[in-house]
């Protein structure tokens, strides 16, 4: 696909709407909507790369309460003809068909490969990829299983969403901005990208999940980008047809890596 001149592709992830409480979440929701409103004139495609919500579970006829401004903004942009593609993350694995039916937004449950202006992209939230983390990989298989989700839907939504919210908040809070880069030999997503490069070239690997706002030169014209989050960094990546850079909002300046 060729991106028309003057149009851009945007990538963002890890909004974690709902965290840590209603007041903070709705302020962040308004902030994200302002960003989406600002980019709508230049956006060709927007990739939202997982963990948009801290908890999301779709029942057959029920979705979690709230997020009205965010969902409305996505509907507005989709109605304008902007392509929006959403990825499930480890906090919102349980998306079904709401986004597709109501917002005309494609939902991806795994990695996506795409080519724009001759540049090859590998895009994924990142949870469960690379070596290690076998316990989570097993848990993800159980939680992603349709029968497991069917069983969970037998629980009343008030109770089911409350349980999911409780266990979500028991996990990492991602609020301090102190996630650190462990080194190229210890970061599972970097190792995953390098393993892929052994048999197929990609110009850009775009991930969320790690809550690190960073870029890394993998050599041979391949770049690893982690999108950071909107809890500590307010960062996103933008492809202008030639190169992809990480930027922070509202400064619109290249993000300076903390290492």
C-alpha cells in the first residue's frame, strides 16, 4: 500500500483506560481524544496496538461501562474514512465483534505484517512473543480459548467485570514510568525481532506491552520501536512515507530515549 503525500500512519498503544481510578482515567481519555482529534486531518491509518483498556470483556449484549468519549472519537474517525486497526493486548484479550460491527474497525489477535511505501512492518502488542514467560503463554491460551470465554460469560456482567478488574489491578500497575530496558540479550521482544530477521527482513518492528518508549537499531536497516504508554510517556510513532519516528504528545518532538 502506498501512503498518499501529506498523509501519515500513526501507531500508539497502552492507554490502559480505567487505570488507576475513574478521575485519572477520564482525564487521560480526554487527553487521548485531543490527540486523535489533532491527527485526524493527516491520518491515513491509525494502529492502536493493544491494552487500550485496563479491563475489557465483551458479553453477547454487554460491554464495560464508560469510555464513551474514546469510542465516540473512534467512530467519528472511522466514519471520516480513516482506517483504524486495533490489536488485543494482555489486558483486553476478550474483544469479540463490537469494534468491527459498531465502529467498522478490524481487530487483530496476533501479529500483523504490512508494507507501506515499500517499507515492511511487523506490528504486534508483544505479549507472549519471544522466549520465556511460559506461565503467561499458558494462561493466555486458556484465556483466549472460546470455550473458556463462553464459561466466563455465564457470570453476570456486574460480577464478571468486577472480578476481571480486581485481577487486572493486582498485576503490574505501570504507573511510575520506571520500567527499564534490560539489555538486548534479555528483552524478549528484541530477541523475537532478531529471530525473525534471520529468515525475513522487516524495516520496522512495532510493539507495545513493555511500557518503554524507545527505538533500537537492529542493523541491516531494521529498527525496533516500542511505543511506550499514555500513563507516563504519552508517546506514539508516525510513519511519514519514508521513515518512522517516535514522538511525544503534545510536544511533537522526537522522543529522547532515557538510556
